């Protein structure tokens, strides 16, 4: 019967669309998870940069003092 055939074709297409949608949804979840990881790592780096700057400033001060004591810099 033509109606049954049409219904079967429509159902097949709907199942295929649903399968593709499920696949896309799973892929989107993976992307969201990875993006969350990138955001977390970026936040950690933002915290590290000021600490590194502070340590470099301290090292520069110490190096300046050492150079001055050893007479390696012009006054």
C-alpha cells in the first residue's frame, strides 16, 4: 500500500536525522568539555604571570645588588 510505503520512508528519514542529531550532540558535548579545559588552563596562566613577574623583579633587584657590590656597573 502506498501510504505504508510513504510512512516507512518518512520514518527511515526521521531515524537517520535523529541519528545524525545524536552524533552532532555528542560532538558538541566534546567541544564544550575541551573548551572548559582551555578556559581553566587560561585562568591558571593568568594567575601564574603576576607571580613570574614578581619573581623576575626580585631576581633583577638581587642581580643589580650583586653587580654593584662586585663593581661591575658604572655609578
